C-alpha cells in the first residue's frame, strides 16, 4: 500500500500541511454541496428528504428550540395530542443533531439551519471515514475515495427525512480510536472511544445499538489479530471505558428507563410489525429511482425502494479487487459487509418483489430486531463502513500496479467520478415548505387553543406538523414515534375523534348522533376549529362533511374549509328553517336515495334543532308522502326526534336522526314530497312541514312466464304456484332458484321453507325459512298473475355424505300453518328432487 507521502503530487510544505488538516474537510463540504444541488439554493423554501417524515423532525427541532429558550421540559408537549399531551421520550430524539441545529438557527433561521445541519452531517460522515481509512491504508487518495462513499451512500442520502439515522460518522471514529488503543495502548484513545460512543448514543439509541454490533465485532477481531483476547489488563481497561460510556449515556438512557418503569403500558415501546421495511436482495444491485438517467426506468419496476440500499457497481468492483491484496483484514471487512446485508434482508427472503421463503432465524427478528429496530433495512446504514474500507483497499491494489503518478491521479479521479455518477440524485429531492394561507392568519391570534385536522391519519399528520410550526396552535393528534396509548385518551372519549382515528380518517360518522354535543366536547377542551384540507379530500368527501355539519363554514379557500366548534349561534343560523313545534326546528333533511320504487326502502335523514323546554309530546313525529295535489298518500308514525332521556331531560342542540320508510306497493309512481308533522297536532297537509322531494318509480314486475331448467306445477293453497326451478350443486353449497306464480293476489306475507331431508332417517340436515328475495319482497305485495324469481343458497358444510330429498313449502308465520299442496305431499312439503352429497 502506498503511503500518504508517496501518493501525493509534489506541493509546497505549507500547502501539504493545509491539505492534511483542512483540505479533506473542505473537500467533503464542497462535494456534498454539489451532490445535493439545488438544496443550497432552496434554503428558505425546501428541506431535504423524499418523505414527509422530514416535517416531523423539523417540528421536533423547532419544539426543542422553543422549549429550551423558554425553560420548559422539551420531552413533554401538549402541542400534540391536545389537550392530553404526549411524552417525547420514545420519539428517538436526536440530541446531537438538535444541538448542531441550535448553533446555526440564530443566524439563518429554522429551515435553513435544518438543511445546513443535514448537509454538514453528510460531509462529517465522509470525513470520519476518511480519518478511519487513512489509519488503515496510510493512503490519502484511498481514504478520500472511502470518504466519498460515506458522504454519498444511497441508503443514507435517500432518507435525509430521518436525520437521526444518517449520522454514522461516530461509528468509524470510534473504531479508529479503538484500533489505535489496541495497537498502541494510549489511554486518550480509550477515552475518545468512550466519548464517540456517547455521541453516537446522543444521535439515536437505535443507531447506537446497531453501531455497537459492528464496533464490538471489530474489537474482537483486533484483539484476536493482536493475540490479546485473553489479556486481563485490556479487558479491565475496556471496563473503565464502559463505565465512562455508561456515565455519558445516562442522561439519554436513564430517562427512558424511568419512563418505561413508571408508565402504564411499557410494551407500547416495542414495534410489532414483523414485515416492515426489509431489503429485497435485488435492491443491493438496483440503482436509485432518483438517478437522472435511469431513474424513470427504475420507477417502472414492480419493486422500488425509496430507501435505496444500492451498493454501487464501482464500489463492489473495488471491494472485489481488495481480495487480491491478500490481507487478513479483507476477511473481516467482507464478512461484516455480508453479515449486515444478511440482517438487512429481514425475516423473509424477497427477490425482485417475490417473497420466496421465511428465514430460519425468524425468531431473532420476532424477539429482538423488530421490537427494538422496527425496520431490518436499517442495518444498511452500516454498510458504507466495510465497503468504504474494501473499496480503499481495492483502489490501493489497483494503484500499486501503476507507476506513473499522473495515471494514478487519473484513475483516482475517474473512480470518484464513477461513484458520484452511480449514486447521483439530480435534482436532489427536497420537500417544499408550503403552508395554507389561513394558518398565517391563525398565527396572529395570541389565544391558545387546539385544531382538529382532517383527514386525521399519520400520513397527513406529518404535513400538519409543518403547518403547526407556522400557526403555533395545538393539534388534537400528531405523529410521534411509538406514542403511548394514554395520549389517545381524549380521542377515545370523543366519538367524532374516535371515528376519525379508528374508522375513517376522511369522513364523519354515518350514524345518528347529537352533533352539538360532539362539537361542545371539542369546544369545552379549547379546540376551536375543525379544518378540512381540500388537497387531501375528494369533492364527495367535502360534500359529506358539509351535509354533516349543516352549518356554513367559518372560512374557506382553495386549500382549507374551516368549521367552528362553537354552537352558541345555532338558533340564529337556522332562524329561517321550518318550525315543527315550539321547541323543535327542522334544520335540514334529505332522502337517500332521492329516487326509489314501489316497495323500495328510503332513508329520511333529518337534522333537528332542539331547544330548552322540549317535551315528550313533541318527541314523536310522523312522515307523510304528499303528492303534487297536496294529498297525503302514505303515512308512517311512531318516529322519535331523540331517544327518551334517562334523567328526564331531553338532549338539546343540533341532532341528526335517520328514519326508514318503505314505499307502499300500491302507491302510484310519480313525484312526492316527504312531509313531517306531529301526530298530536293532527296537521292537515297544508300545515305539514315539507322536508324533501322524493321520486317513486314503478316496481319492476314480470307477468311473462319464465323458462326454468326444471318445470313443475305445484300449487300452494289457492294463491301461489311453483312453476319450476334451477339447481346448482357445489361440494359445500346448494344454489336453488325458484320460479313462483301468483294465481291471485296473496292475502298474507307468507314464509317459504326449503329443507334438505336425509332419505335414511327423515331428519332435516339443512334448511332456510325466509321471506322471498332476501326478505325484500313479501308475498302480500305480489299482484295477481305476477311471476317472481327467487334465489337462495344452502350451506352444506355440515351435511354428511348420503342421499337427500330437496323439499319446498309455504306457511303463514303467525300460525305456522302450511299451505296445502297440490298434488298432495306429506306434511305439505313438496319434494322437488333427490340429491347425492
């Protein structure tokens, strides 16, 4: 391997000293600035990242800055999960990252300081690997090349939205001083080892855990190589370093331990999703979808990761060349690279998007890796370290074959260019910091209150946290890593919020409820507005919300529709709505659907404004169908405005109530109005409250004889006849289609029975008793000479093998009496056919 002196061009001594010390730092700063272009030109408008997780981390930086400036506890906030609040101890707080940002923030502001901090971390990764590899190879060019790999590694640069996972520089710095200590026994190197481990822990505890795995393996390898594995002295010295490390990590670790020991549900800390973000084997050699040349082609593939584990063809090629050096260390570095690639694969081997088989060591993921790390692919953050060392060693072997220093320089520049080209992301992805204009207005309000943001899901909560930085008001939810279930207490207790959180984040509950009570629960908790985000909701969803509120929006523009939770203005808002009684106003109504048929069912959705003094007589209402000549053609009474109270006092406010109405079979088709009145008032049509229009279409009846597969002629009483049937038998079911003829209009709503009878025992082994057409078309609605097709499916799962009779009959449910069959059958149960099962 060439030394630093051998691989440099002849330069003056003072410039050589500069290049040795400051040059590499400037090299990586400039390299990262160019690699991440145009982020430096977007400091006030974008932040790095491909996913909106970045907004969560930006919020954390901002929150910690505010908390520390105001002298309050930064590890607890009621700005999220308001009004309960939430602990941030489980949130993987990156203390080191925040400290670095805190130094820049006063000079350039929140977002620019955030971006600059992340870019400096990439340069730091490169410089740290440079220092480590330089100790190993004693070659500046090889070390600079290794640092380029560390500064531009795709798995790290494609997840700058996770700033607490990208600062890997402390790992090679720890390994550098660990190596120096084992080889040279200088105590300061042992101290530096402990310090850098503490700094690694201040970035992220998960990063510390996986980093210690590589550091520990490296320590064992060095001890084995130097024949010190059994040295008591060195293990004692490691014990001292461990104490120093434990003391340094105690502020980060003890607070989490104490929180875990004192909280109600400590198990919430551990992840449970076994198949979350593992690495497809193909992706190690699949280029980035953000590449300027082949990115679009990669995006068309079936399996595309956005946290890119691509190793780079040049890097792998150099790593393979390292095998020719015949150094013992090659075994360790290739072994560690393959080991962490193997762990990153996860519990299931996936190749090209196809899951082939479950790994035999799945228990390791179930018991340790998933609960702690959550995502196995995070082992990929360690790969630039062994591959950078291998690439440097491979380059050294290649350089040793070249005698001309200009050839060496040319090859070095070419290799760096190839690595840059393969890892390039042009333009480098950034997330715009766009915030709806309304939040700028809210920010001017000095009062403290909360907001409900809709849709209320984690995907959009991340964007809302960006908005929260602007408006400064509390959010009912938020995106926090491993949130304790206690934080959801208010959401669970509020039906509207519980529905948005657990049932449908985009839509209000489609059920009867006291809307005023829901809004008052929010208002009482100082939650002032419900904000609907137009870009995240469809027009149909926005219309559903408008119908649910029934109130005009407090504010709306192209980005948001805002409703107040204040209900004190309801009487004024609905002053022009029809008055049904002294304490009852019909605030709104609609028919769903607005068009139906005779015998069809329709929902009448009503909104009632109930005022103080509402009494029991006012609670009953009737629905009437009024034709275009104001004649009442059908009525349905016995409906309640609200449930009877347990404490003697009726609910007040804006109530939603839905009534089911079936259209009479004899009602003429045409246009009607659904009107409402109170039976106590015996209101004539002109005094009824008209609620909503409704169109009635004729019921689709058939008077032409059918063509069944198996015609029969069996009569049941004087009214009904079975003219045929179709039969389809499957291994576990039997589908029967019956064709009926009404010889005259039936006087009753009869039930039909279908029995499967065991030929040997006479027992019924399967049956159905029902009203025709799935209980939707009772026989008393049939007209004379009408034909009706009726299909049912019998479950034969529990039926044993054997021979069976299929029998059909009709009976009156009030008495149980069966209609007489003709021809005559035993028990008036007509046998249709014999089955073998």
